[in-house]
């Protein structure tokens, strides 16, 4: 029998939740509200915390700012480069790791290590890998007669370098999630399909893909959101700069540059909410597709 909620019970529940609610309110809700208000500050005295005028000037500014448009273009290129490749590769590796192979536990740990490793440490290693004269990438390219590529100093190669490193770093998390999804699929389905003469490809297409659709849906949403918010990799890989000639500047780096370096708080807040709207729209699109395509 379900008891009806009482005032005493509600107050007791709120008392238990109070520490978490206070932390959430101070460090999450309050900054969200303040940044929204700050996006409309057109004349703001930071030192005295006085707002002289409100308006839409900050949104008009970023709309007309070529640097912001470049940041949006770079961010979309990054998302399109990282998300599909990371999902396909991580699913393929997860399927391999889900089979009975030797040293399976060791391989799982190796693939998960990049995800839990510091971005700074990872970026230092990749800066050495991408080195024009001594990098391992250019060494292997030289073996097949390709001239060294200036990965980190050529504007045409900075974004591909960032995408490759980000794909590698994101594999571990996606693989773990896909492995959990694969292990929840009843093996009897595969046995029945095998008895009926279904090939490996057909078993994958008609059993694995539909049964794994909720996991794929979850991974895709997380991957899209994280890719739109990319900043650490850019900052660490290019030594605090947005790549040569701003070729790797993303929206979050643009926000960081305006807020922390130029002290244009209103512009930074407006850009942050534009990013929020973009992510929100893409999440809604994914949810709409998920309702039609995901099999639960």
C-alpha cells in the first residue's frame, strides 16, 4: 500500500536533499541564471558590478563577428569528424572484445586507459607524435614516400590532427558502454539465426544493430554533446592557442577567449547560450529520431 505524502515527510525529504540542492543551486543554477542575464549586459561596469544598460547588442555582435562564424564552422567540422568515426570504431572494437580472445581483460584495460588519462598528458604525447621532424606519424609516412606533414603548424592539418586525437581519446568510454550493451543481448538469438543459416553480416545487421539501438542512441547523444563542448583538447594540443591561424578554434574556445582573456563577459555569455541552443536543437533531433528508430 502506497502512503500519501505528508508535510512532515516532505520536509524530512527536503532536509536530506538540502546539502545536494545547496551545492547544485550555488554552482549550477545560479551561474546559469547569471550568465543568461549577463548575455543582455550592453554597458557593464565589472569592478563596481553595475549594469548601465541592457539589450541585444551582444547577440548582434557575435552574429556579425567573423571569428564566431569561424568557430561555429570549426565546431561542426569537429563534430562531423569525431562522432561517426568514434561510434563506428568503438562498436567494431567492442564486438571484437566481446568474443573469446586471449588477454581480453588486458585489451579492455588498454582501450579504456586514454579515457581516464589526463587530457594534458595525452596532448603532450600527441604533440610528440605529430612533431614535424621527429614525430612517429611522419616517420611512417616517410616509409611510403610521403613528405612530412606539419600537423600542428599548418592550418590545413590542425583540425584533422585534433580530430584524430579526439577519436582516439573517446574510444575507451564508448567501448565500455557498447560492451555492456552487447553482453545484455541474449546469445540464443545468434544461435537460432546461425541454425537458420544466417551469415555473420546478417546476424550483425538483424540482431546486433536492433538490439543495440538503445546503447547506440545513448552513445550518440553523449558524443554529440561532448564534441560540441570540446575545449581541453584544443587548449592542450596547441599550447593554449586555437591552432595556427585560428584553424582549430571552437565555440567553447571562443567563449573562453572573450571571457577570460578579453573580459567581454556579455559577449561570452551570449555565445554560450547560442551554443546551448545548438546543442539543444541537435538533442531534440536525436530524440525524435530515437523514438522512430530505437528498439527497446
